[in-house]
C-alpha cells in the first residue's frame, strides 16, 4: 500500500492480540499487546508501521489496552506483565497521567504494565515523562534496540529498566558477525544493569542460541503469534513451564 494512501483510510475496527513473553524455562511471564486494525476497505493494518497505527488516536489505544488488560488481570492475576507500545511523540507527561488515570479506573496495577518505547533520537524522549512513569511503578522498556538510532551509550541517558533486542539480530543469527555482535552488545547492556528481552525467537535453535546469551526473557513465534482477547478469556492459555 502506498504511504500516500494511508491518510485516506478509515479504521473500521481496532483491538489487540497478546503475544507471550517467556523466561529461560519457557514459562510465560507476560504478554505484549500488538495492535490490530481493519481498515474500511477490508485491508489489515498492523502496528509495524508507526504511520499506520497513528490512524488510531493515542487515547483510543490507551482505553482499549486497559479495557482488555483489566479482564486478563481478573483471569490471570497481576503477577503477569502486559506491554504497551508508545511512540516517542506520545511519550510526554500528559500521556503518562492519562495512563495512570486509566489504570486506576480499570483497576489495573501500574506495576504490571510495561511501557515499550522506541528511542529514535537523543532528543525525542521526555526524561521527565519517563521519570514520572517510573514513580507510578510502570516498567520502562527500550524497544527495537539494534535498529535506527539506538546505541549502548544513549541507554545511560534514560531511566529504562529493560532493553528489547530487535529481531534483526536473530534473523541473522546464522551469520558469524551478527551472532558475535549480539553476544558482545548483550553483555554490555546487562553489565549496565538492564534486564533484556530477545525478540524474533521463531525456532528451537534460535531459542537455544538466545538462552546461551543468558537473556532474561524471550519472545517470538515459537511461543505464539498472539491471541485475541476473546480467545484468551474463553480458552485460558497453558501457562505452565514446558
């Protein structure tokens, strides 16, 4: 679809699917909320492009996320984490206050919410907003590390708790240089005090490789592509360690 036509689309429906995040024992510890939209012309619009998801107002995204998560918390409890993606342009103090108010309104503890944010430049993120989020108990995750601007040095400028390594590393895992690069950078990131997530785990061999890095958490098609809220409520997931 040409980007010139994006603004002409109208969103017909909007919701989330929830993809599992696991630990090294393959036990589910949380879920990432992945936005899914259907456009008026019956085309699927995925969150992979910021320009597409921007069709849905940020406030609408927040309401739908907490409406959904509140039901999952009732079913699975608050010991699981639920990750919500925020564009850098929405990472401001007003947005954090909105998230706090919605969490309170829907009865969702801020402590079980992870805010996944992409750092696109040194000046794109509001440090006061990030600090405010930390004060209320949100976990801050730097998303898509390894693509775009993100680098190890810039991590120390922001109060992130966790770093999510983009699947660009695992997609190239068979090549010697990317494997060595991921291992070296991962060690530095953990040495700086951040917990880590490896994305793009799509096979047992990739999981074995990722576990060899001693990462904290793992995510990818090997553990599920994402289930709708309805499916998760009607057919509870097997959350036992495999």
